[in-house]
C-alpha cells in the first residue's frame, strides 16, 4: 500500500513538472515567433584592439618561454539587445582580434546594445576584460549613416568595432520604409552631384563603308579586294632647281 502511494506521488510530481516544462517551452516559442514578426537588423562585430600593457596577466604563461601558452588572452565578445543575446567565436592568443561576425537579430527600437569582451578560460572561468554600451539613438544613427561604431571598452583598455544595418522586416529581409529611405539617401550621396550642363556622350553615327571604285585591269569580282588593299599615294611636289643640283 505504501509503495503504491509513493509511486503515485512520484508520477504526480513528474506529471506536474512535465506540464510546467511544456508550458515554458510553448511560451518561449510564442515569444520567439512574436520577435520574428517584428523588425530586425544586421549586427556585425568586426574586431577589437586591446592595449597590451593594460591587459597582461589574464592568461597563464608557461615557464618555457611561451611554447605552450604565451599569456595573451583568448578573446570572445558576448552581447545583449533586449531579450536577445549571443556571442562570437573565440580568437586565441591575441590582443588584436578579428571576428567578422554577422547576425540577423530582432531589433527593439527602445533598447540599446550591451557588449562585453572576455578572456575565455575553461579551467578558472572567463574573465571580463571590458564592457561598452551603444544606446538605441546611436544604433539608429549608425544604421542611417551606414558607418561603423568604435566603442571604448574602458580607459586605456581598448576599443571594439561594430556595425549595424537596417531596420528591416524579419520574414523576408526587406528594408523597412525607414531603412529604404536611408539606403536611397546613402546611394545618392555616394554617387555625388552631377556637373551642371553635363550631358551623356552620344555614340558617333555609324559610318557607311566606302564605295568600291573600279580598278582597271581586274575583273569586277576582285575589284573590291584590290581597292581595299590599295593605298592612294599623296601627290609629290616637283623638286626645285636648287634641289635637283
């Protein structure tokens, strides 16, 4: 009797936990679909430049002259925008990382971007090297100008380079009216102003082939070929008496 009661209790607890877990998953899927129906942007994380003197000692340096590990950090960027977050790949043993990471993410026009550069350490846990923040106003301005942002990671620590493009519709990657206006403005700006009074150069009119003159002594069938290879000689002026002497 006791065993049956315990078994029934375990099944009940497991059933409640399973229903709770399923409800959380359904809620998470609903939130993800809601985000995917909204606007999005392209987030590019280019790279970072760290000041070497201020960032030594994050990683272990072996006593054999750096054969195994030379003490330079293994760099990764983690980022957060609204309810979306992600990270780049890891660039090992460097103060000058280049990630060239590009992602399409949901864009919340009321939220900024938080970036964090960390030294990846699998044994002792990651160490935070520097943090930076991009406000929603700066993000919109970066999208409007299509210019990269260079963000400070802290005084004498380093800088992080990021770019943002958009906003656009998530489903079909089509620029929104605002993004399309920015794109057209930048295209006309890059083309530059037209010179006043400039007109497109017109192609010269096609020239008709010269009429074939009859060549004496040749059949009519070969007259054209002979005329094409005959070069008319310019008339030579008669020599003066002084030149003849």
